[in-house]
């Protein structure tokens, strides 16, 4: 550890114990990774524990256990509750109080301090993972560092956060294609619906609109007579759609989630704004097409027609 700490470019190191345990709360049981750092204060340079909703950053718990949010939800436990931790098939479960519920999206985690671990299990944690912060994040520098570490007898594997980040970004890029297709399809559907509604509206009110033309209304004035209704309906549709979209989003997220993963629950304000802008643009486009249809209304034939 000292040799790595003295290496050029390394800004921090820490030892970590990670053990697979079973977390129990009544009849509910979940397998999780128990995370124990060698230095409770120093771990803040490598790991941030925070609340998802308030974004409040927590200190690493010195007493009790901190659970990842999805883990706490699956166990149906909240802050102040008590869970059982079972380490290995032969050991008995030990009770511990939940002091924090923190933001995490992949896998289940429980966070303990070294002192709490020793109190619960009667032995000191075995640190089998070694974390380090490295200044140079280029692929070449990381590859050279990884090759150097793999020559050590004590090192069985090396992984980089940048590799994990790249894998996730690649996965999201492929997912973005699906999202863009859905957005385009939704926009096209909005255009078709708005166009048909306007077409039906003009057809049913053709005699009324022709009367306005006979009375001397200009084409733009007749168009605005129809547009005002369209604008009002578009605004109402955006507001109702935003509310229903938020409800549908929550339902979809909770439906597609798997046990080991939690998806984001928050819709950014920019998404609501963008959806509203897209709807307005399609509404304007529909009004543009409808303007030429209004100009072509035959006043004589419309007034002669029998309702």
C-alpha cells in the first residue's frame, strides 16, 4: 500500500473490505455487498453518501448501518428501523440499526464502520480491496498502471471507474436511439391528432366560417377565429399531458425496474419544457396547413349547403 501511495500521479489510497451478506427484516431477505473502509474519514475522497431527494451529503456512518435506497425499499425499512445482518451460512444474524438511507442505483449495498463491524461480528474486517485516486485518466496511463499492478503477487485484478463509466455511456447511447424514436413517434402522433381535430372542426363549421367571410372578415381574421380555440386547447393539453406524463413515468419506472437496479425517479424541468415546445411547434405547423384550407372555403357553396 505504501509503495502505491508513493507512486507519481496517485493522490489517495484506502483499503476496503467488501463481503457478501444477507440482510433480513422479518420475512424479507436480500443479498447485499457489505462495505467497510479502513478509514471512515478518508473514504469521503472515494465515496459520496447522499440523500437522493435533498442531495444532502452525509458523513460515513460511525454507528449503525447505511443502506442503499433500493435495498431499504425491498426490505421495507426506514431510518431508525432495525435489520438483521447474516455473514456466511454458519453465522447467526446480528441486529443493527439503520441510520442512513443513501442514493445508489446498481446492486444492494450496506455501509458499516470498522468499529461497528467488529462489534457485530467479533472480529476485525479483512481488507481485500484497495482503492486509489489517479490523476491521469487517459487510456494509456491507466493501462500502464494496470499492467504494473498486475505484476504484483498480491494483486488478482484491476478495474477502473472510467471503464465502467464508458460501458454505461455506451449502453445509454443505444438506449437514446430508442428514446429518440419514441419522441419522434409521439410528436408525429400529436401532429396527426391536432390535424384531424382541426380538419373536423373546420368541416363542421364551414357554413359559419363562410358567413364570416361574407360579412367582410379577412382570411387572417377568420384564421385567428379558429386559432384562438386551438391555442387554448394546446395549452390545456400541455398542462394535462405534463401531469399524466409524470404519473406514467413513475408507473413505467417502477414496472421495468429489477431487484438489483434502481432507475431515476426525477423528471428534469427541461424535459417538461422540451415536451411543451415540441407540442407548440406541431400546433403551429398544423395551423399553418389549416390557414390554406380556410382560404379555400367556397363562400357560395358553403352557404347553399343544407345542414
